C-alpha cells in the first residue's frame, strides 16, 4: 500500500505529538524527583543556592554599610552605583570568555580582598571608601553571575524552580544583612 503525502504528514504529526505528550507526562509525574535524579543537577542546585545566598547577603550588607562610609552619602552612593554598573559589564563579558567557575572565583576574590583590606587597614575617609567600592565591585559581579549562570547550568524545565529555590534561600539569609550592618 502506497501512502500519499497527506497520510505521511498526518502520521509524522501524530508520532511527534505522542512523543511530546510522553515527555510532558514523565516530567509532570513527580517534579520533586527531577532535581534528585541526575546527581549533577542536585550538586549544582546546592552550590548555586550557596552562591546566591552569600552574594545576596554581602550585596545588601555593603549597601546598608554605605551610610557609615565617611564623606557625602550622595557621592558615596553614586560611586558605588558606578562601580556596580562597571561590574555588570565586566561580568557579562567575562562569563562567556573565562567560564562560570573562574568568573565566580575572580569576583569573590576581589570581594574578599576588598573586605580584608577594609578590616586590616586603618579607617580613613578615602581608603575606607575605596575598599568598600572594591567589595561592592566584586559582590556585584558575583551577584550578576548568579542571574546569568543559573539558566546555563539547568535544563529548561527546571530553570524557574531553580530560580525560585535559590532566591528563596538567599532571601532568608539576606534578612540578616541590615542587622549585621548596624553592628
């Protein structure tokens, strides 16, 4: 029996529909297992929850700390915003060139260096402000990496859940940032 072109198209469309329905039904059967099934996805979720938490906490901690930096609050906040915007451009350019791991390593190292300099050096007006800006640059870079890298590491059907879990855990940790900034 020779199939016509119309019969071939209907047959291929029905095969495609059955495949798609099979994919959606297996995904929707138990969504909690989806994160645990491949171990790589679970490890990435745990690591990214940690990265989101430390980036968010430190980002808002530095933002709340800005009112204690000597000098005009307006000048300091403008300088912090400029540092932050430069870090966004840098993170966007370097994430694809050097990779996700190295981008996070460089960003967090810059923030750690700024934090150690802030803690170790005597607090004068200009040095304290510059060390806070170094921290702000590194943490803004890291926080932007969280938003840029999360969709790259997780499958499409888990991206929204991943963003939700990471953001929820980071929000729980970030609640303590204003309290710690006042100490």
